[in-house]
C-alpha cells in the first residue's frame, strides 16, 4: 500500500516490535546488574546488549514512531489527500526491517556483534571492535536513508499539499515541529553517514581519521558524532 495511514500503521507496528526487542536486551542488562558479583552472561555479551539496545531504541523505536505519527497525522491536519511522495514513503518504511535484521544478525557473527556502546566512540569502534561492525555500519546507512526520505516527504507534503486557506500561520503545532525536525534530519543524517563511513575505513581500509598513530584524532569523532547527535535528539 502507498496509503499514508497504512504506512503510518506499519511504522507504528514496527516500532512496537523493535521496542520489545530493545526491551528484551534491557532486561538482560538489568538482570546482569541485579546484584554485585552476579555473572549471568559473558562480559562481551553484556557489551553487545548495551550497544544494540541503544541503537534499536533510538533508530528502531523512537524515530520510526514519530515518523509513523507524522505519516498518519500530517496529511489529515493540513487537508492533504496523502503524503506528497507515496511510493518513496513506502520505500522508506520497507528498507527498515532489512536494516534491523542486519543489525541483529551481527550478534551471531564470529567475534560477536558490535560491543562498543551505542555512541560507538573511536578508537573502541575502529581498532578494538569485532568484524561485525561492518554490518552495523551498513545498517546505520540504511536507517539514515530511510530517515532522510521520510523527512523529504514531510517537507514536500507540508509545502505543496496544504488545503486552500491553510496558511503557514494556521498550521497545527505538530506540523510545524515536524517541518523543523525534517530539515534537521536532512542536515544531520549525512554527517552520521560520514562518521560511520570513517569508522568503516579506519577499521577495514587502513585510513587514520581517528587514529593518532596515523595523524588522526579520536576527539574529531566526538565532534562529528555530536554534530549529528544533538539535532537528532
């Protein structure tokens, strides 16, 4: 379906499944921390749970939930028949299940899944990470593409499909907040893509963006990541 309500509902169901998945990982984390000296899972499993829990809750539960609400509500609030780019809307949803399948499948690779925290600071994510970080990077790229397509759709819909008489100053606050959010997403998702690509090349292709031995700087990672991170939040 390319109907905005159907796609909004798909987003919300997907969000619910991801919320349960991330929540299960949170339960592993809390069980391990239940009392001092308790050892339920291997330390590396604990680190993987922490990392993937964060990634799933941020990119799999919170963001698609708001995108789903935007899909449902924005056309109805501005008197539009549908989103402006319905087929792209469909695509931006359907790449998400594949991204998260890939992220979760990294947990079953040799050496384990990503174990460096959801902020994946260098040099932990570059020098000391398992090979599955390649899957993690690809999954993040796909999530970013999805977010950007959703944001483009929101902007085009709000600018072009308002009903006659629905002036800018009559737009509901939800629509205004999403318009601003959409511009922020388009501005910062490529920055995240750049950061994870540099992590990828540092790890697998011998570059030194964040490696002091090669003239790089791990603090640069923090600047790039939080240039994405704050607008994102």
